[in-house]
């Protein structure tokens, strides 16, 4: 455990002051020891792993920041499936690359997403028509109250659109240590997202494979500056800052039907394009205010333009205010915002 560690270099946004204590934990024993230390000192604990979905305050964090860094990878193949058991601290995209290279299908559309494997079930990470909940078999996690490990099946996780029990009803109660996926062998990928289908058509790929789909997804994400690249300032973000809002059918027909907004039917209503709402509320791609701005290539990415957490949150708040004022829709943030004193 180390004192006064600046948090900015540990996040994709490059923001955040010092943590009073910083602990990089590679085992359950180290996690338990860190939690017991914090309890003994009466300090709050903030858990994170890959740093791609978290924003720390400019002042830092007046407590213990616990960095989950469990590693490990094991694959077991059968005739039709490949079961992957992955340490929660493994970089997510390296797992996707490995699986696609082996021809194991089911997560190839999630290529290029930064962060750790353990973070994917929390958000039920999704992109281009796939989400983690489709292929996840089980999750192992340490209960912060009892310091014991427990296992959750897929059905136990409460997956929804960018949602899980680990983000909702049980937020901050569990620290994920291991994730298990069941992927398909010898099956052609199913393409559900029109933009990805068009990209694949342009490549003239004769037969779709997980590897060819991954290549197309990487190409699409790179065009949008959604691949981490130190040479591209538009990639200095936490990914999509807002989720696509879901509204009831009644609300849609009363307030949104007259607008040319991309809308997708879902159970109980419609999922709307948050990017469309942001741009039509006065925040086009490339918009800048102070040390923050909107990516030049993706309307949902709020970018650090050499500013501060305060700059980013001020811009996010203004976007939320304008969208609600114009359309009556409250945007929901994706990244976790960590205050100096919880």
C-alpha cells in the first residue's frame, strides 16, 4: 500500500488528484487485508480496476483506492463451446483478441473497449449488437461485508441494458475476482447492427469469422476515436458518457414521434439515441468549453482537453440540463464519479 498516489495516470480520462492510500491487489488475500486496514483506520474504500469508467475528483480521494489486478486465463474447449475463466484484472480487449483469434465467438463485437474483464459484468458492457450478459456463465466475487468469496450464475447477475446487480441493488457490496464466459466454436458470427454490417460489406470478406468481425469493429471504433491512442486527444475520454435513454411508448408517441430521432423498440417502449439528443441540444461534435469538450468523432464522448474533473462535470451537467429542457428526458451517466469525501 502506497500513500499519496496521483490517480490521473490510472484512468483513461487522465483526471484525478492523489489518493490518501493506494493498494494494488493481485489476490483475495490482499483485498481482504486492504479492506481490514481501511476498516481499522475508519477510511472509505473506492474500488476500481482498468480505470476506463471512473472519474476521480481533482482533489483526489480521502481514503483507500483499491485497484483490483487479478490476472489469469484458462480455456477449456469442447466440440461446440469454449469456456474461458479469466482473472478480473485482465485487460478486456486482450481477452477478446485472444478469443477471436481462436475462432471463439460471442464477444467479438466488444472489441476495442478499454478497461478490465471484471468491469464488464458490472456495466453489462455492450456494443454493436452484443453484450457481456449473453455469453457470461458465472462471476466470482468477494463480499465486502463478510470477506468471503461467492459465485453468481448468469441468472443471478440481474442483467439489463447497461445494468446488473453489481451496479444496481448490490452496488459496492462485491468485488469481482473472476469471470467465466461460454463462447461458441465453429459458428459464423451473427451481425445485428446495421453500421457493422455495412463496414463488413465494404471489406469484401468472403466468410465472416470472429477475427474478421473484430477487425471491422476496431476499424469503426478507431474512426470514432474510441480506441485508446496517446496520439489522439479525442480518445482521452471515459467512452460514452451517457447511456441511451429508454422511454415508454406513451412518452415516445406524445413527445418524440415527430422528431427524426433514431429509436429502437424494446420491451415496454423505445430506446433512443443519446448522441442525437446531445447534438440537437446544442453540443455538436468538436464542441469545447474550458478544459473539456465533445469528441470530434463521437457525440457521447466527453473529452479531457487539458482541463480538470470540474470542467468535465460542468459540461456534463450543462448537457443534461439542456437535453431535459428541450426534450424532457433525463440522461443517465455511465462513468462512476468519485468525490474527494464520499
